């Protein structure tokens, strides 16, 4: 790729805006971490060892490998690390020549072992360690490319064999370490899915020969090792939902504990952002009969969660909808409220969060079977007493309407309810907006209605003005597999405007993707779904997720394996984002059911954190010269984020400045003591007292992952001319590497 | 003790008495059925009966006979149209010892003055769909139109015969009846029984002569009868001025108008289904003079009659106890009956074609046989029906395959198989209406043991090989008799009459389920004997059974306090015999004797609809005339659809009676390994994941997973009462079972088929 084409791509990537002088002194518009651990990652030498830490783990790079210790909380009897050590790489029968690695080198948050023909890199990310193997040229030999490493751990897995879905090493009732699926990425960004083998002591990452043969080099093999934690262990716990409380910085995960086909209870647990449970189990709904399908919302001013659920006497119904408030700090509960109680069945409740930090109520949507979709506003009194403040309102009246979902977040008090409806040839998705008092704001609108193709199981989130609805869509007429699709909705003041069409989030033909969930994370949405695993592991489903662009719904992050792999059946994901609960953080928690794939299909509740923005490495490339000051980047240099290119310490009398933007291939011309970055674009900005700032919006052009961008301020000086008498100072050159 | 069975009675009688008959319309539907005191009120639910009782034997028909002649049939008359003459068999309203007829042969056609044309039959043109036969004679046609009232004979003149004067048609008449005319009349004439002996007897009638010109102008003619010649005459002035073609139009019939709705008796109906045409064939005995013939009528699912009345076999000898079964692969019905104490049969295509002129001898040719029944084939492939009957000479229950082959020819195949041998102690065999998917049939019969009638059963495969040769269905010391049964090839229900211990003159109805064990080697009693209708001192009898796939329906006759009998139908769980839809449904309640019902479901022909067609004979308690009626019953016993997906040791999932307020609802599996772990997956959504050759349809990851064990017969059952809540109507769920063993090899489990259950 030459510099011209790269510059062209970069130009397309960036949206640049000059910033007012007031902002120039202020904080970057990127998202500061609100949670104490949000965005945490570090890699340092400690006592001669290279040690890294993420939000739910620490990692030591010793002995030519990595020792990954998941943070499993105070219930863990001791540290339960997993040691991972490269042993070989081969292609077919030909073993690649590698050299013994010495101590790991540190490159920002990346630990590097240079093994000759392959470079092993461990990127210490907040959510786990991304392991990559970079092959600078096509390996000799014929056949698949296999990287083999040894595994040593007390954590256990029953899996032996080969899977495309990754591995999961667990400690009972606590959680453990997952090793994600393998992706090959060539120099052109072409991806291929590989497989993982495990024989009890060695793990092998395999890329298919067809990809290895045709890949543009350098090519990267890229699994992720991360911490997955258990919310609840039991033989029959399913149907989780989750919400976040910003005041207490805690999640509440509610789920259904099944004792028998006629007796189930709703239990909840509070989970810290680290993933560690806090406090004991909260018995939200016990008693005779079935309490099931919980939904959780947050009402921040009352410092409480609301847990809604179905109650019925038989597995066949009829069911009523009830709700109960749970204090975010103490877990104290108020009385249960009958939200919808008739002789008929009312099912599938879904709760929003309250509108902003001052919210005292949330909106619940549910389905009176055969009677459309209804919504009501549930108010929480200071003492935690729940009441129906407004409604119920008939959002729709279609007799076949079902599966309602309501958006969670936003501070403007506007929500959108999505649901499915049976039309003559197929099922379709509709939406309608309601306010915080459950007043209808517009007429119902069709979001997805392809003849003879079912679109079902919607979920929706948004900030009150922009929304994205996701849903399952049959791959074809009569097809069993479905894909996951999304469509943007925008409130125009009187109605919802729909994006021209809906777009696929994930639709791998012939592979079933189902039960999507979505959460607004600030700069992007995070979508999770359950996807069928390898045919070699029947019934296996795994949770995948990725960030999507709020405007286009295009990918704004890689497809990630959220749950562990193997033969497990991970299903019914639910997501709570901090942003949707009045936080400014970009983190979310995905919870899901995880069952074994043989009767009795014992299931647990697991969770995984999601960080919307991680960002690439930021470094100073060159120092500036007199009068130029220091350029810096504020905010995570991540797709979808807004960062500020700041200047400080420049000539205080300067009144004019410009930002030069180049890439790592742009020439840097020395001029006496000044390095001058040859820009492909220069943008004037105002400067005040030697400080300036320029806002930079990084869109979701994820094909540019790994691309380095460089920035330098050129300051019109009134007092110095360090470069050939030019009355200008040149700041340091700062570089940011584009990443998710 | 009631020793006789219905079929036995009919067989041993040479002829059923023919009694005077009067007009009898469709029985009125009782507003609400009233059982005898102490019984619960019956339910009349219009939605359960889409149409009123329909008379099925009153239709007309026209069909070709084996000898080339044509037979026209009305409710009260028949005419055989031969090469030279027609022979009218009138319905007579009194009992006679002989069959009477009037034979008409056309002698001549011409003008009174001029040469007469000696009649020679010209080309015969038959328009079956229009029920018309036309003989072309050159300048005129001789036309016969089949009408309910009789056969309308007319002569259509394209040109007038040469000569002048009246137009005269002369017919030779041969009859053993007495004419009431000697001379000339402007009206019609009759041929009847001796009025001294039969003062109110009806007769064969020749209606008055009418001339009809092409422009519609009409003129009455006259007729005269002398010396065995009937002369029909139109006056010359009308003939000469008439616009041609001119029609001379008498009516040959059996009755005068005041008793034109009278009928010959129709009795002992049976019914079977055809999937391809979604229609039924009803067969029944019909009296023709002193002879009993087998008539049939096709009926659409909406109750409308399809085509004309069919003479299944019109040979001169009497035939009784017709039975019919569908053969799905051929789109045809197999019909058999008792004739000259032998069992004979033929086939009827689903288009109404009689498949063979000559009947097939199914039983042996030397012994005496009676009380046949026949089971059909519901499978897409398989053309065998299985006939069972009593060898009255040996006292054995015997069976034989009766096939309609690929050329649509009824064929007896294989030899006679003795089902049970206990000389002079066995009676009244019945067989399931179809073999379901497997082709297996249950045969049940009465056996006298220790002086009591008991019920025994055997299971045979589609080739009449025994899977179980003896199942003791009842064994207690009380007479139990008159069984009927139906099933799906793996599971069956038997219903029968049982003498009340305290009052052996009254009977109750009981039922019991039977199933084939997983190995396919033995029949197992699936339920105890359960009372279908048990009211002390009240007589309930004549049960008939239909397996719908979602439930089993049992129709039966129930005595009224006034002496008449009503007909009821009720639905039951086919595995437990528990009542499905609350109380029974009243099929017919009027002053007639409604009895001997037969019920059949589309399931017996490979269909899936949950309705059933009930036929019965209704005898007027004043005239003792008997007619055959039919009525559709729509069962709402829940819907169960088989979605497949099973493989290996997974067994067969089933459910029945998925109705609100059904406390006995259960999820079931049969055919799995014995004494094994088993897990039921019940979900409200589908997973549709493949596992080897299995497909897991039910979703264990969102639904319920319930552990249990199979019993020594490889069955498992999990009760789940369905609450009494109307909002559950329409609720759908999926059942599928896991059993350790072969099938989905990756997990070492077999999967049952998945079923989709919808609550009604």
C-alpha cells in the first residue's frame, strides 16, 4: 500500500472538527472511565518480570510463555492460573524453524516473543489477552497451518477434539478462562475462520490450507484468551437478564431457577464491574408455581432495580406479570406488584431503565396473549414501593403480536417498543415510540416485513433519539437457519424515521444465528447473539458479539466470541450497558445461559464484560522544537470514538495554528531542531495561551485497523523562528494506532 | 345375557322383514339430548356438527352392469335397461315373498293411420353424468332420464312418422303384478299387488302421457292397456301442429305421488375414508323387493353427496353386512359382505367406479361364514386390506388379505389365516380401520370362556403374520361383546358392550387401550377397562371406534326412556381412555330407533383432520322403515402434528386430548428401550438442530427438561394437567424425548420424533 492510497483511506476515516477554545483546555470528548476498572489495562516490568493486568485478570510473561490468572473473586480458594507456552508451528508435515524466545519484550501494552519465522504477540486488553502469531511470509510445507502450545492449569475442561468455537477452562461455580476461536487475517484484511484442537495438554490453533495458500503476507493468526465468570451455578438456571446502577456501580443479574416443571423461582445477584459477585443470592420471587423470565431495569434516583417476571401455576399458563424493586446497595426488596393480572396469560415482560440519573420510574412492555402489546410506567417510591404510575397503554392490538422488547436507555424519557407480528405469509417486526409516562408518541411502524421470510425476536436500544433494532431473519423461505439483522431508527420530533433498509449484523449462510440482544454503549452499539457451533458438536451454540456503527449499523468492531467454546450450548444473551443506565462509561455486561449439550442439559448463568472502546497504542514519535509545544491525543484512539488532538506549551503569544495529519509513512523532514511532518491534510485551529485542541471523530472504517496516524501542530509564532527563519514553531509528533 | 351380535343376526336371517313404509324425512335434531334419569345432560354443540343429519340412501344412480345392461336406481325403484326391454322393480310397501317387476318392451311407433315402425333398438348413448340413456331409432329417440320419483321415459320425434292420425307408441308388458287398467284412460295406470290381499299396497306406476312440442306447447294424451300391450297415444291435431322435435313423455315409477317419498329399507351402514378425494364411501344394505343388495354412496367432507347411488354388486342373491375400508395407495375402497354364507368382496374407485363386475370370494367356498370386517391401508405404499370373518362351520376366526392391485382389480391374495380356533366359542371379529404407518392391525373377537363372553385380541402385520396371537382384553365374569377397534398401527383402542351385573338386560360401553411393545413382539394392555358410558339400568350398546390421531372417538347408541334410541359420540384419550372433551355429544335425538352406528376418521386413510363421519340406520317406530343417515363430527381434542426428527432408540412421542381443563393430559413416549433413563424436552419454540440422522426440534435450552424412566415396555409418561383457562386455547408447544442409546451418536442418545401440540 503506498502512502497515497493510505492517505486516501485515512482521509475517509477521519471526521475532523475544530474545537472551541474553551474545549481546548478541557477534557477530551472521549469517554473517561467511570468504573474504577473500566478500561483498565497495563503492562509493566515488576521485579524483573513483565506483568500485565486487565479488568478481570493479571498476566505474567515468564519462561517463554504466559501465565494468565483470572480474577475469580473472593470465593476462589487460591489463584487458578492457566499457563500457555508456545511449542511449535508447522504446516502440514513441515515444522517451521523457530528460535527459543528470551524474555518477552514490551511494546506498549503488548508483550512480544520474537521466535524467528513467527512473532508471538500478547496484547493486554481490558477484557483479555489477544494472542497473535504473525507470519511474515507463507510458511513452507503443504497443508494447514498449525500453531501448537502447551496448557497447564487446575482449571478443567471436558473438551477433547477439534472445534471452531474455542475452549473453556473452568473452576466449578466460579468461572475461568476462555480461549476464543481462531481467525486468520491477511495483509489485505481478508479473514478466515480456523479451528482449535485440544488433547488435554496441548492446544493447537489451525488455519486451513486454502487460506494459508492464498493469504497476503504478513498474515496473523488471532485467538483471544479472556476471563469468563459465572454468575450462578446450578443444574437449571436459565433466562438471565441484567441492568446496571451507576450510583452503586453494580449490575443486577436476575435469572430463573427451575426446581421442576411446576416450580421455578426468580433469583438475582449483584455483580461488580470486575465480574465478582457481591452479596448473596437475592430471592426475588419464590413460592408455589412458576416465577420465570425475569427482566431487569434500573431507576437511579431511587437507587433501585426493578425485576419483572411472569408468574403462573402451570408450565402451560396462564401467567401474570409481576414486578419487585431491589435496592442496588443493600439488596432490600419491596413488596411484589401485580402489573398485569387477568384470567388470560400475560407474558414476556421487558423493562427499560429510568430516564437519566433523576429517574424514579421505568417503563415495562409485555404481551397479553392474543391482545397485542401493552406498556405501563412503574414508579418506585423512596421506600422502594412499586406502583403503576401510568398505563397500561395498548401499544398494539394485533392478536398475534408477541415478543415485545423496549429500549433501555436515554435521558430524554423516550423509548421504542419493538415486537413481532404474524402476517399472512410470515412474521414481521414492528416498532412504536412511547414516552416515560407510557404515552404513545407515534403510530406503529413496520421495520422488517419480507414476504415468506420470518423476522422475529427483536431487541432494541437507543439514547432516546437514535435507536437500533436487531432481530432474527430467516436465511430463506422455509429455511431453519436465521441471521441477525439491524435497522436504525431516528426520532424526528414527531415520528420515527427508518434507515432505508436493514443490514446484516451476522448472517453466515447455513449457520444458525438467533436471539440477538443489543445495548447502546455511547459511541457504538454492542450486539450479541447465539450462533450454532461446529457440526461436530451437536446442539452447540455460542455467544458472539460485535460493535456496530450507530448510523449505518455496519461493523465497528470485530466479531468476538463472547462465551467459551467447546460443546456448550450458550444461549439467550442479554446485555446491560452502563451508558443505558445514565453512566458515561462505554462498558457493558453480557449474560447468557450456558448448558451442557446432553440431557439433562444442566445450565448455568455466565457473563462476560465488553469494552466498547479499547484503542490502539499512542506514542510520541518526535519531540518538537521551540515554540511548538507538545501534541498529545486525549481519548482512546479507537474506531467509533471521538478523540482530541491537544496542544500545550506552545508560544503563548501565538494566535494561529494548524494541525498536520500524516501517517507513519509520511516523511518527517528535519529543519534544524524541528521535525516537520509532511501532512496529507492540514487543518487550521485556534490557539489560546499556547494551548489548542481539535476534535477528531474516528469512524468505523475497521479495515484500517493497525494503521498509524501522526499529528503535529504548526504554530504561527511571533517570537521565534527555529527553522530557517520561518516564524513558526513545530510541536512534537504524536502517533496513534487505529484499533477497536 | 346378550349372546347374539349384530352381524350374526343379519347373517343368519334369510331376509329382513319388509314392512310398510311411509314418508320419512331427515330425523329432527333434538334441541338438547335427554338421557334417561340420572344421566348427565348431553351436549349439543352446533360447531361440533357442521351439517344436519343427511340421508345417504335416497340418491339416484345409473351404472353399467356386468352383462352390458344398465341399471337405473332410485330410492324406491330400480330399472334394468337391457338390449330389448326395460324391467322396472317397484318398491312395494308391504311384505311379499317374491320380488315383483314390470317388463316393458317397445313394440312399435307410428301414426294411427299409416304404417307402423317396428321398434328395433338403435345406437345407445349413455350420459352418466346427466343420468340419461338415449336409444337412437332414426327419426326418433327413446330416452330415459333417472329421477328420484322414477325413470322418465320419453320419445323425441325429430320428424313425424308417415301417415295420419294419433301418434301411437306400443309397448309389450310382462308382469306378475295386476294392472288397474283395462281399456283407455287420460291418466296413468298402475301395476300392483292383489288389492284383496294388500289393500293399501303401492305399485308400479306409468304416469299420464304428455306431449310437449319444441315451442313448449303441451297436450295430454291417453293410454290404453289390453292383453299385455300398453299403448301410449297423442292426439292427431296436436301432433300435426306441433313444432318439432316433439316429445311423448310418460313416467315410469314405483309409486303415486302421495307416497313417492316412501323407500326400501336401508340398514347396517359402514363407512371409510379416501385421502385423495377427501371423501367417504358409505355402504349399506338396501332392500329390493325381497332381495338385499349392497348399495354405496360417496359423500364429500361437507356432507354433500358425490355422484349417484352405487350398486356395489347387483347379482340376484341377497347380500348382508357390508363393510368397507380405504386403500390409500390405490385411491379406492375395498368392500366386502356376506352372500350365501360366504364372504365376498369387490372394490370401488374414489371416482365412484365399481372396480369389478364379478365379486371375489374371500372366504372358503365350502364352509359357512359370517360377520366380516375389513381393515384398510393408510400408508402411502401398501395396497392390502385385511378381511376378518367368522367361519361358522368351524367356529374359527379367520382372516385373509384382499388387495386392489395396480390395475385397480380386486384380488384375493394369500391363503386364509386362522386367527383363533376355539370351536363354536368365538364370534364377532372386528379389525382396526387402518394399519396406520406400520400396516399392523389389531383384531378383536368374542370368545366364550366359562360361560361368559370375553374379548380376545391379536396383532398382525400387513402380511397377516402374527405379532401377538392372543391378548386377553377382558377376563372378568360378565358378558362383554360387540367389540370395535381402531388405532395407528402401534396403539389401538377397543370399545365394547358390557352387561350390567345387576341388570344383564342392560349394557354399558367400555374401552381399553392396547399397544405393541418396543420389540414388536407382544401386545400390551395400555389402560384398564374404562367406562365410556355407564348408567345402571340404561341400555347403551353398539360402540364404534375412530382413531383421529389426536384422540379416539367412540359413537354408541343410548336407550331413551320412551323406547327409541339416540346416538352419541364422545372423545377419549387413546392411551388412557380418559374422557377428552367433557361430556358426550348428541348426534341424533328423535323418535326413531337410531342405532348401529359406524364412525371413521380421515386418519384411517392417512389424513390428519380431527373430524369423523358417523353413519347409522334410523328406523321409524311407526312404519318401521329404515334409512341410512350420516353426520360429521368435528372433534376439538387438541391438535398433534408429527414433525419427525426421531432416530435410533428415541421411541415415538405422542400426546392426545390437549384441551383446556383436561386434568389427565400427559406427555407420552412409546417404543423406547425398556427400563431406561429418558428425558422429555418440552418447549414453546423450536431449535431445529441436527445431530446425526436425528433432528432436535424442541428447544431444551429455553424449555423444560424433565427426567423420567421408561417402564418394562419401553414407555414413559409425564402427566401435566391443562388448566381450565380459555386463554390457553391456541397455545402451542413441542415435545421430544431423549433416550440413551443409538441415534445421535455424538452424544449417545436416541431422539424420539418431535410433536407439535396445540391446545384447543
